[in-house]
C-alpha cells in the first residue's frame, strides 16, 4: 500500500504546482495580453477614430451647410421662436387686409400667432400654421421632405423651404410653405417624401397636399392640408 500512497502524494503535488503556475501566469491576469486587446477596441483607439470620420462635422455636414440658403436659415430661426402658447386661433380670426402687403420679416413671423386651418388630415398632424397679415406659413418640422411643388394656381408670393439633414441623417427633415391669402386666389401645393416603390427606398411619394382658395362670393378663405 505504501507505493500507492507515495504515487498519490506525488500526483497531488504536481497538480498543485500546475495550478499555482497558472494563477501566476501574466497572460491570464488583468493587465496582460488579453486586456491589451480589449483596450484596442475601447473608445479612444483606432475604432473610435474611424467612427469619428463618419460623424457629422465631416465633408457631408460641410456640404449640407454650404447648400443651406438664406430662406432655410430664416425658417429655422423663426420656427424656434414662433408663438405656440395657447389655443390655435381660427384662420380668419383677424380681418384680412384689403390691399396686398409685403412678405413678413423674420421678426413678424416670430411674433405671428398660430392658426387653425379649415381642415387638416392625419398626414398633416405634425404641421403648424402661422398667419401674419394675409400671409400664411405652414411648417412641418418632423416630416422627411424630398420635394415641394406648386401643382396649380397663382405663383405670386409662393415660397418653399426644405431644411438640411440633421442628427447625422442623410435625408432632409422639415420643410415649409409660405404664400399670401387674397380674395380670388386658388392654388394647390404638394409636399413629397421618400418611400418604397418602383424606384427603390428613395421613391418620391406624395405626403401632404395643401389647397387654398378664396372665391369672390365667400366671406373667408378655405385652406386644407391632408
């Protein structure tokens, strides 16, 4: 029995030595090679530098900023300070001036009250309308806008703006339409967005149709967005 006891004792000592060596190996402890590999993928390493090249502020953002015209900048500034407090006023709450007036300034739009259109469908639920004298401004800040077009009617005073991309997106978000409302006017304006179709995911699709008219025998204009 003594040889067998000696053999078991030697085997136990060998296992203990292996475990002690493994616990002291630099590669198995924090701070060794495995930890160095983790650091390489942490923020601040090459991975972060590569991601930063694709973040806003690079060439894409610079190009978008260069393409922003004065109208878009004015629209963004006035939208930030436009009056939204309280309930919307009826579209004809204030009388319309009998004579045409000039396009409102940025300061006038900033103080313009928010008004309620004659009718607005679910597609235009996120849009807001403001009125300054006989001028109406309809802004849809969260709609991805691909194009805006006047389908028919008077072109006098009609203006469109499409906001540049923001938040790292490649697609423009936000747009607005401005036009005067005068007796005898009739016009139809269409706002388009992107969606799936025959041309792929960037097919231009109708999003909102704005119709404005003021017939000679009507006491007030009618403006709808649906």
